C-alpha cells in the first residue's frame, strides 16, 4: 500500500502507529498536509468499504490522530490534516485487484467533522 500511495504523491511518514485504544494504518503527507490513512480490503460486493467503518472506529482513528499529532507537538486544531480510506478490492483468489483512495470517507457518519481529530 505504501508504494501505491507514494506513486500517487503521498510521502509515507509512519506505518502501523499504535497507541492505547487506537491504531493508524499509515500516516502520510501530501501537498495539502497530513493524511491519516485507513486501509480496507474487501471482496467484490455492493457495500462501499468506507461504509463498513462505524462511529466507534472513527473515534479510535480520531484518538490515534490526536495522539500522533500531540507526540510531535503539533496542535490538532491548527495542523492541516485529513482522513482518507484506501480500499483494496480483492479478486476471487484474494489478490489485490484495484486500489482506490476515498477522500472524506466518513461523511456518512453524523458525528464526523474536520475540526477535531
């Protein structure tokens, strides 16, 4: 996944960041700022991968993003950041068939907003 993101203009800063109660798959930077990436692998089907992320998962991602920023002495309110979901569509054999980057993937959750990771 990191190689694919780099080919799309992302610089990978960290993979598998863990803190109590949260994990970030990738932390990247692009021209717009920091990007916290959630990776979702799915078999073909009608459900959008980002729709499988619950409110509880969003809160864990926000907790992880806040911790990552604070550890680096960056203010969660002033740093330019966002979440994206990288979806990996798997073929029948379980191999990666396509990869898609979904911007603003949590808009379907009422409590999601950009001001507070």
